[in-house]
């Protein structure tokens, strides 16, 4: 990828995604394979006035070796220094940028007990940090860059070098960094998303009924005083930021005990280095009472059994089928992209900002409001080209929200 386009992408991540402020600390979490682009981010951040840029490196190969040869006991706790590092910078008001670019099948064939213990230890250890993320106490953003293993999974019929280049082009197109002025393009994009968000907030539907030919037949109640959000968030210090680049979604939270029926996943879920494919979840009174998967069922079981909250939903997100990522006809095997090509739901934690005064509620008040609490928040996709969503208001009046996969208004 040429240097001009890479610089546009870096500018987009830091100016729109993070909205880095003068004299603010930036923490970047990056795979070592993404080092060339990460260095562009570091230099750009300093030129924008960052006080300090801290990079936390990770490496898929080393991670796989640890899971392959390490004893199961070493996965039962997360090193305190990793927890302390993130919390130290979060308390100092740092912004956090993550590069999500893992091998979708990194841990295929690895003992599921190790994976489950590692995920639980990480979720418990970073609970305080994740709470800051979920409540927008800090600015945060997730982007992606190609890595060899990921690119070969997406484009298996070409050479490794060609696959990386093809994935670069797909990513740059998806995030609109190939436009003349990506930052201005994103301002317009966020404005369009806000129009959908404002309409749904005005309507305050009581429930959605969602059906498609794949087999989804799900009713999702929405809590009183719920709030729909879109691409742009605002931190508790009043700084606007965009958590995901790309983003095509308008999202809110379901009422914890108001989900009934069955939902069929329309795309694979990459979770913990395992692919979960062709899976379905059955709900009664909000709780998952049954599930199945063609592959990755053990990983799905581990996810659902993380804690009691992982048996309930925390997010409902609407994404039109006729959207740039969907129209690319590329299955990215990466939730950051695939969730923005499809309507999706999230197992686990709800965003407190998706209900009035949610950020000020204690655990008891959250439960009373119908907000789910969990150590996890994992998105999965269910949108299709024939998905129909009907909104039902407080008086029982019905209104189409999605017709054949796209917005009805």
C-alpha cells in the first residue's frame, strides 16, 4: 500500500477515531506484524501533540507456542503487570487504539480448557479497564491492518503477498481512506448515521420482531428510556471519538429478560482463535436455553458459560445489507468488519450509555432497568438480504424498520 494512503489511514484513526488531544497520552495495542503501520501512527501522534505514545506489542506465533506447550495452570491468572499498565494509563486520561488483526484460526486444535481459562482470567483481570471502555470513560478505537495468516484466510487462492495486498485494498476501501479527504468523508458518514439514530430515539419502540429465511424468528424487547447510538461517542471528559473504524451500525440494548425465539448466525464468529460456524441460539425470557454449531461448538459453549450474564444479550445493532462492506462480498473473518456488513447482536455486557442515566447506575439499578452485566461482550452477525424487522410501539402499532435487509425509512 502506498505511503500517501497509509498516512490518510493513520490520520483517520487518530483524528476521527481517537480524536487525540494535545498533550494526551496514546496507548497502541499492536501485533508485531503491523509494526510498519504502527510506526506511522506513533510518528503522526507525536506530530499531533501527544505527550507520550506507548505501544503494547503482541505476537500470534508466541501466543500459539504458549498455548501449545504451556501447562494449563499458567492460563488461570493474568499477569498483574499487564492489568496495572492499562489501568495506569487509563487513570492518566490516555486514549487507547487497538489493531485487531489476529489469525482467525490461530488456536484451532488447542485444548479448549486452556483457551477457556485464559479468556476468563483476562476478562476478570481487565474488568476495571473494560468498564472504562464500556462507559466511555476513555477514548478508544479499533482498526485493522493485514497480517499474513489473516489475509490468506480471506483470500486463500492467491500467494501470501498478493493476499496481503488484496486485504489492504479491501480495508482501505471499507474505511473510506481511499477518498480525497477521508476525515471530511467521515464527518458526512457520521451525520447520515445520526439521522437513523435520531429517528429511532424519537420513536422509542417497545420491541422488534425479526425474521428471515435462514431461520431467525426473534422478538427483542427494548427497555424503557433506551437510547440508540451510532458511530460517534463522547467520552466522559467531553471528547467526541469513533470506537470502530469502519462502522455502519446504529445500536442499542435489549431488555435483558425480553428476548424470545431463535436466531441463526449469518457469518462465522472468530472467538478466542477459533471459528464458530453455522450456529444458532434459542432464547426464552432473555436467556439462552439452547445452542448448536456446525463447528466450534465447544468454543461457543465456553463463551456462553463465561458467567451468568453471558447467557443474555447486551446489544442489538442495525446495519443495512446494502452497505459498503456487505457489497464487497468479502467475508473478513474479523468481527470489526463482518459486524459492519450485517445486523448483529452481542452476547454479554450492555453499554450503560444506551439507557438514560445508565452511566450513573449501580449494579442493582442496572438490573432493575433490564441492563445486562457480564465479563464478556461478543458480537455475532445475523443479518441477511431478506431480513425483515418490524417495530412495535407502546400502543401496539407496527412499523417496518428493515425490509429485505435494508432500512425502510
